[in-house]
């Protein structure tokens, strides 16, 4: 019966569906973790990439004093009480005047657990494109521009890579559609599908405290965790149950994303694919394609107060 429950959980996670977080198998040493709260100990940013049939990109012209007149993709900070999709739709409406729906998560970028950006490929579903006559504190205007001839100045050039990710996904999707699953979580944590391949068998790491389950590790907020990024929590859990100096550990990407945002549940659970292999590369096999999980150690764009 336990194996059937575990098989169902694995199928759900591999299929992009979520599972409630009941407890964590690994937590940082020291004081108990405080619940995650937007505007207090975490900042989530949403960003949308829109492409039309003419190979044009939707950009907005910034109104903020620090970068007024420059161009960027629609983006902004999530507010308490919002789901990720609600935040995306609000920011796009405020900055570009359009209603939209997300198609898939393209990338998740992080600078430690306290700053995470969700990058979506999206499509407009209505609304009227914002013109200079509707300029306000959110943006001066919005417009469609050829991908190969974007307006200048750009607020930051990090969007060029994101636009290319969107183009590549439209041409040949390298991972299934991934959209946030609305499930509550009080911490920032990661549920691991940690695989080890030997000859013709794929082994999956299983937590055995209580019913067998996919192990979950909570992210810490100490300076070392911020510098090392959310992968630190993955390595901590694996170090607690494996001898890592004989093994190579690689985070391949996201299988799914869980967040609710309501009732003061601002935490997120990332369902992450991790490969564990002997350092001999001959044992490695190609994993399932996933959403890129990127650690951004560069300075934030100069106008990043809201984005």
C-alpha cells in the first residue's frame, strides 16, 4: 500500500501536479524557521514574456525616477495575499494595459531564498495597449517591437536571454507546460526527485520517516544560505543521508511550483529534479527536460526596487 502511495506521489510530481507539504525532512540547524512573509523576509517578482506572430516582443517604458524612459518586460513585485498568477495579471494590466494568461513557467531565478523571480511565457487575452496618454506611476507606455530591433535604452540586458528562452520554447518546447499549483506552504522548501542511475535501473531517494515519501528540504535564511542559493538546502539533505565526496550532484530544473499566497501562506514548494551519480561520467544518462532553475549572483538591475 505504501509503495502505491509513493508511486502515485511520484507520478503527480513528474506530471507537474502538486502535493501538500506535511513536514520537512531537513531543516537548517539553529533557531526554528519563521513562516515566510512577503515584504518581511522574502521578495517574489513576476515577469512576463509576450511574443506575437510577427516576432515582436511586448515591452513597457519605465516611469520610475531611477530608470525613467528605459524599456523592460512587464514585471513587478508580488503583493501579500496574491497568487503568482494574480500578481502576473495585475502587473501586466497596470504596466501594459492588457489582460493575459500565463502559458508556462520559463525560468525561476533566485539570489538566495529571500529573492525569487518567476519568469512566464504569456499571451494577451484582452484589454487595450497602454499609450503615452495613459502614462502614470506604473509605466509611461507599452508597445510591440521587433525582437531583433528593440528600443533603447533597455533598463537591463538580462531580458535578452529571457526573450530567447521564450523563442526557443515556442519553436521547440523542451519541457512540459508548468503552471503554479495553488497549495499552501509556510516555508520556502524543495521536494526532491533525486535519481541515481546504475546500468539499467533508476533509483529514487525516498524519505522513510512515517510513510515513504519524496523527501522535502527547507531553505534557510542565514548569510551562508543567501550566498549559496537555494541549492544549499538540497546539498544539506543529501549530506545527511549520502556520502557525497564519491558522488556528483546536479540540480536539473523544476518539475513543478506550489504556492497559495492567501491566509498568510506566502511560502513556496519547488518540486526539483536532482541527479546523483558517481563521478565517473560513464554512469550518467540524460534526464527529463525541466524548467531552468537559475542562481543569479550578478547585481540587480539599477531599477529593481519594484522588480
